C-alpha cells in the first residue's frame, strides 16, 4: 500500500512538472521602459504568471491596467491580463525603501508554439527559451555606420575657429549633426528627434527635425550663426552638445542612457547627463569636457519658499556661496584635465549665466508673489541697486553667446525691472476733418429712432471688453453700422495709424533711458549683449509702423550698435517686413526668381515635403474654409487658458461658412485621459492628437519652439499668417474673412 502511494505521488509530481515551465531571467531583445524588468515567467496549462520587477526611487509607484497584455511576436495574438496578484487594476503599488518591487501579473495560458512575447509598453521579444547572459555582450557600432560617419566627417574642409575673438565667430553656415543610437529598434516607436534651434539675436525660432533611420543612424542639418551649445531631444530625453558653423559633429548614443534619464526625469529634480556618449570629429574634445564636467542645478522647486523667507540680500549671499563652490569645482577640473581656452570659456560662461539667471529669477518671481501676499513684510522690502552688482562679474563679449544658458539669461537681462523702462507716452489726439454727424448729414443717412436712442446711451457707457462693444454695435440699424465703418476707415483710423507709425522719437527715447540704466544702475559699459536686446525688440517696435517710419527708426537705432553682424541681422528683420525691391527685377524674368505676382501675393505656399504632407492630411477635410490653427497641449497653461477664453467666441462662429478652428497637439504633451476630458469640456470639434514624430515635423514647418502657436490658413491651403496673435481675433477676423473670402 505504501509503495502504491509513493508511486501515485511520483506520478502526480511528474505530471505537474511536465505541465509547468519556468523561465528564470528571460532574455529580451528591446527594453522600452526604464522601470520594468521581467525576472521570471511561469507557464502552466491554466495561466501565465509574469514576475515583473519595478525599479525606481522609493515612494514612487507602479500601476497596471486591465488593458495590459502579452503578445505573440510571431502571430500578433494578444493575451489580455486576468488579474494582479494581491493588487487591483489601476492601484498605485508603492516602491519601498529598497527601490524595487516585484509584482505578479496573471495572463491566460499561452499557446504551446509561442516562443517569443512582447510585454505591452515595456519589453519586446521576451524569449521563452533563453535566459539573459550573466555578462551581456557590449553593443558595438556596425561597420557600415562607422564608415558612414567617417565619410560625413571627411566632407568638412575647414578647421574650427581658434578662439571666440575670431572674425569668423558670426558665420551663417550650416552645420551637421550625425550619429548612432546603440540598441535602437524600430519597435521603440519613434523615428525622429528635434533640435530646438533658434536665433538669440532676433528671437526667431527654426526647430530642426532629426531623422532616425531604421538602423539607428540619425542626422540633421542645422542653420547656425555662431558657435553654440544646444541639445537634441529624442524620445523625451535630451543630450547636450557643442557645435560650430560649417562643422560636423558625430555622436554615439546608448539606449541605456535614455532609460536612465527617463527614471531621473520622473523621480528627481536632478538632471542626468548621458554618460555613455562618445563624440567624433574635430569638436569631440570640447564636447567630452562639456559632458564630463557637472554641477548641481538650482532647485527651482524651493524658490517660492526662499522668496517668502529670505531678503534679496540674503538670497544673493547664498547664491554667491554656491557660485564660488562651482567655480572651485571648475578650477579643479581644469587643473586635472587638459582643457583648452575655448572649452574653459564655455564652461565659465555656463556657470556665470546660470548664476545670473537665478538671481534675476528670484526678483521676477518675488514681484509676482508680493502682489498675491500683501502681508509678508519680507516681500515689501525694496531691492537695493547693489543687488545687481553681480553683473559686473560677467565678461560681456561674444563668447557669452555660446552656452545655451545664454538664451534664458538675455531674456531675464532685458526684462529686469530697472532696465525694462519705457518713456511716458503722449496721448493720441484725434481731430478728424469732419464729425460723424456731419458725415451722416453729407451722405443723407437717416437715423432710426432706435439709432438715436442708442447713440445717447453710448455716451455714458464703458465697455468691459471688445466683445461687449461689438454686441452693443449690433443693436444699430445696418445703414448706420455701414456708415460708421466707412467714416472710421476714412477719417479716424488714418489719424491713429499716423501717430502710431511715428515711432522713431518714442523708441529712441526708450533706448536712451535704458542706456542710462546700463551705465548708472548696472555700472556696465556699452556691450554686445545690450546692443543685442535692441535687435531682439526690433520686430515688435516696427510691427505697427509703415515702411517710411520703420526705416527712419532703424536708421537711427543702428547708429547706436557697434557689431556689423548685429546690424546685418537688424536689416534683415526690417527688410523681411518691408522688402526693398529694385525696379529692374520686376520684369517677370524666369531667371530673376522674383516676379511681380510673387511680390503682390497675400498668401504663402507651403514647401513640398513630408511636413507639408502631414499638415495637408490633417486639414484636407476643411478645404474651402479659412482655418485658425492652434498648436497646443494640455500640459501648457497658456494654451489651456487661451482655449478657455475663446470658448464663447468659438460658439458664435460654430456654423460660419467661412472659418473653422483647428486644434493640433501631440500624444506626448497631451495625455489621452486629460486630453479627452478637456476637449469635451471646451466643446472642441476639429481636434487632432498626433504622434510626437508628426508634431516635430509641424514644428519645423511652421518654425516654432514654444506653444501656443497660431497659424491662419487660406481656403486654398496656403498660409495667410504664420505667427497669428489669437488675442487679436475679434479685431481681425472680419477683415481676414473679407480679404480672403
């Protein structure tokens, strides 16, 4: 009997073992998530148990939904999750102090012939037959990629500049960024990156798409005007680099760095610099030093608390101490490494621009907080002029423009309270040739009794908004409204325009005041950065001017600017708005490249290529209407605020035969649940949530780094305005409809 029981137990155990297969540390082909790993898979006839280990900072959490699945790599068959052992779907599973948490996910049994599976959004190509190697084979750059990189580098026929005093510092030549991502796989679901390229002298944006090929190679041609550090953004990760006009820089990236940076991005305020990156080409050495030297970024999350509790003098002293520590770290790094003067200057300017920006930001945010909290005595303390003495530590030369931290610094500098001073404006005096009553009498326009009553009412009314004014105007009879528009157009608007157009005296007085602040408050000599702020303001200054007044102002302004390249850039900005056209080119010659019809065009045709095809595919269903296109995101507060403010206006134009509103966002910037909820609440109709790759191409097409961005498209698909101001919609929409109907 005993022998029989033993035999039955042996048979049971054998049958059970045959029915169960366990894969410890299964090998996988591609890891997409920085958090998840699979330690074990148990296959039985009744279920599939996947032991998922989450590795992230303590206090953060894992979460799994009822839509998670495994997929057979060969057939595409999906096995939807059944349950999470000991937890519920969408429950936050917190990470303990160890930084790791293993969760068992239960799926249906897999078919017997399944050899390889994907785990949704995390791991691709998980093997059910192989284990991970104890020592993974290092990823190598393929031979054909190395050959391609060398061929591209060999195409460069000039040397980098020797120093930043070179007369070739300003050099509008294109450069090239090329490279390779070790571990890239098309299953990672991205095929572009982007460089947020721009011109700090003129404030122009021209982002450039980085094309990522299936084999992991990437490339982009960058329009530069001077040497600069910048960063490329791929799959939400950023990698810094230094490049010069006319040069090619090669970068070898590692997918493991992408995964690590993703953890830092989610879990800490610290930035993670790619550590496995290698560089090739004449600029490799300077890039290696910029990557290796690191200091802690300022913790902006703590800024509000410091503002409430620290005087400006105390904050300044604290930051001076931090800046000195960073300078000592840099000195030590330079001593221990072979660092040339160019690299040294860039690193020094990174530190000083960061330091100065933090000090400017303290005052900027402090002013905002003081308006909200009127009881805090610390916020009421005045800022002494000597707070700004840190500016005297800065060498205001061309080298300051190199680090990408400069773009924020110059913005804070030009808008700092002492220097952002304006002259007192003279009130616009309107003395028309004839009065409205005379105009009505001359044109024999009879007013209705209601018109007369409304005119009397209007004398005592104060309108809160342009919308209120428009609503009131609609109460008048049509003959009166038409007459009022004609009168304003002929007798009032020209007088307003004439006074607004006369911009030279007002704007030059503005710069005289600011030059004085530079000298007497900041105690700085005239310098290239201050001159640059004049060019940065130029587009705005001439926006409402006519050709004659814009040219008059520019001729006066450029006499105060020293650097020839800044003057060239200013001339380009003025000529962009008011082109100088030689008479002899208006001959419609096929060789001139400019025709009379081109010069008179009121719309611009989009260039041929992939970006335009993506955009046209979005707007094709709206052919025959003028489109007000809004590039936005749920994660962008100004975007959300603008859409909310326009809700009533959109409702008024809901069935308008001439116009439509179109909204375009990316799936990265607008998470699905938040997006759907917002779209419903704002009653948005023509909304498109596209891939991040597609959105990158549209950034390049319409030249915008930041959002919201508004574009007006004609009925034929051409561009009416590629930098529309949506806050002017009520004032401009009727004119646009009339002109482009």
